[in-house]
């Protein structure tokens, strides 16, 4: 698919030349923080309570050391809304720094605890795993023959 | 779009990102609270577009960019987090020595002299990235109300070979920065393998202001490229209100030994430098790395000013027993080190052995092409005035 001479849309795409609206279910958080440090092999970790994390939710734990790839991706087996304890089937691949309290008081307002982000949403757009060529969502204007911009 | 999950998306080795907004100027577009993860290429590509809001999104393990803005207007990136922006499968070719263009957030940087306007990058986090967390234009000096770039954080930045900047700030080609002054402010970086905040492009005056740098291996640094006016009294590298911390609580080498470790000396701040040539924001030649390496002849001018710098929590050695230095001369600065004038500097919880390390000249500089039959002696001629 080609929009015009300047823009190649390609294929395997959702092409938006007007307005597309998608609203998934609201979740309580985008990311939270580790409240205890974790090590390789751990199958449980602690985050804030009352986040509404559900079984089968997928979480990403950010690296905290120098190495940019030292992140983890885990599927939640259980979450305790009272304590913030998350259990997973698979052990973690690496260490992440955590602490019960925001470290801002030590580092000029900077919280250096690992970010724990929620990757699951109720609306999913899933690309094919073929030759490293997945899906795209492409938004562009098109100009009609009467010069109407869409 | 709000609260949508997108994965296995984008096309490897192209600019076809999971979300691409290209040539879209007629309407406003908003992408909020979405999760874009585990794709084959870029996370988000906003090109030749206007009126786009990206807010509160999570981007995880995209290659080798999470967010790219190119030739666009009125674009807002607010409170997004990019976790583990990773290299392409073949990002660094050891035979050709070509380095890939990479970063968590590449803001009007991917193309040379790209011109954007009304860009706002605020409150974002680059949490794990290859090459750099942010590559972004600097703002006008003294404009502390600006929203081009502020309150962003980068951490855990590394890459082969010799990469790892929290942010590389470059003079905005849409303005007259290189003949006047450019500045970056309100930024935090920690656990970056090179500088937490860095500049090294053409200019007369460059400033870093109001920043927090924690446990970055080579601290923070400003360098300038200037040949025509190399003796000008106006050449200035200025640091204002920056807090530089030594080792943090985050382990360099965890007990499980799974993390890639750094067992190297650490420095709080590298000295300013002026040379006949600087670096592109996306350095693509391995020989030009690390970014603060001076490849051209040094300029015989320039001065560095520190205003209200604070150095905190520096022990005599790193937790692994290696050298910890607040002030150190550069391994890559053979010709000249501009004088540093420091005003109202504070040293808090600093071991006396960590205050300064003046490197000896590198024996390798003693060759006909570089320094002649003796090493250049800039490292013997450094002056920090407090």
C-alpha cells in the first residue's frame, strides 16, 4: 500500500487516513517501583499494594545497573493487593535494585528503584512473527483529487 | 488510542515502526497509556507530522529506537517510559567499524540538520538503552521556561563499542546556536557507562544547568568544536547547579554475576575541551568513540566555569576497589585543557583520595603523527581554580 509518492505504507498494517479510536480498559498504574531488591532466579518480588495486578498480566522490570539489557519480563501468577507481593512461574533473569521507600531523599529527589511497568492491555494488536516483519499502525493524511486533505 | 497493547510489531531494518505517524498534519493525534513491546524495529516514528501527543506510554524492548521524531512540529512526548531499547541483531560491525544509530529517544537527531519546531519532551524516562537515553536539541541559553526538554531521566545506558550517554545535547539547527549559545537543563542521569549529560558540537558557548548526575562512569561533560575562533575569549563551557554523586546503592556487579559488570575507574566530571572538530549526535564510526575522545587538533582557547557544583558521596575507591575521582584529566585530550574556574563548589561526604587524579600523558601519543617523539603534555598543565 502506498499513500503517495512520499510515503510508503508497506503492508501488514492498520492504515489510518482519518480518525481511528481505540479505548482499552483503564488500569490503575502505568509503572510502579520495586520495594525490595531482587536477584537472578527469584520467583517473587514486591511492589506497591492496591495496583489491581491480575493473574496472567505481563510486567517488565527495568534494568538498574549499567547494562541496558538487564531487564526482565514476567507473567504474573499471583498478586497480593495487601502486601504488593507478586509471584511468577519463571525466575528472574537478573538483579534489580529496590527499596521500601522512594530514594529521593538521598539523591536530590531522584527515585532510583527499578521501574516495574505493566505491558498488558485489554485491546491487543499482535503482529506476525515471520521474518522479523510484524504489524504497523500507520497514520497519515491523504490528499484527494479535489485537494481535500483526509 | 488509549490503553492499547501492541506487540510483535514493526519491520526489522526499516523505519516502519510499530506506530508510525508520517505526513499527518491535518488533524491532531493522541496515543496515551499504551504498551508497545517486543517488536522487530522502532517503537514510535513521528515524521513530517504535527499536532501529536504521546503520553504515559510504555515501550519495551524495541530496536534500536523507542521514540523517533523527525522534521515535525507541535509534538509532545510526556511521561513515557522506554525500557531496554536494544540494538538490532547486527548493530556494530567489527569489520567495517560502523556503529548503528541508536537511542531510546531520538528527537530531530536522526537526519543531519533536521529542523523541528514546537517540540516538547518532558517527564520521560529512558530506562535501559543502547548508545544514549536521549539525543535532543539544546535550548536557548537562559530560557528556563522552555518545554523542549526538561525533567527527563536516563539510566542504565551502555553499548558496544564505548557507548552509553544519558543525553547528547546538540545545537538546534533551526536556531543560531552555534554562533551564540546553547544550553540544556533540568535533567537526571544515573548508571550511564559514559557521561550522564554530554555536548561536543560546534559552538561558542555551551551550558549544562540544574542537573543531577548519579554514579555515571564518566560523570558529565561539555566539549566544543571551534576552529575559526579558537582564540576567542568568548569560548565558554559552563556548568551551573549540578549535583554529581559518587557510587549509588545499585550494585555494579550483582552476586549472581548475570549482569554485565563494569570493573573500571569512575570520574565525576571530565574537563572541558575545545577542538577543531566535534562529534555528530549519532556517532557512526567506532574510531570516534568514546564520544569525548578528541579526534582533531585541540584548540588553544576556551574556558570552563563551574557555578555552584556539588560533589557528594565519593569514596576513595569504587565498591570493586577501583579508582574513584571527582576531577580527572582526560585520556583523550593530549593538547590543551582549558582552565576551570569554580565558584561556590561544595564537597559533601567526599574522601580526600577521591578529589583529583591527574593522569600522566599517554605513552602512545609519542609518535610523529600526533605529538612527535615525546607524549603531548597537556595532562601536566591543568588548572582548577576554586
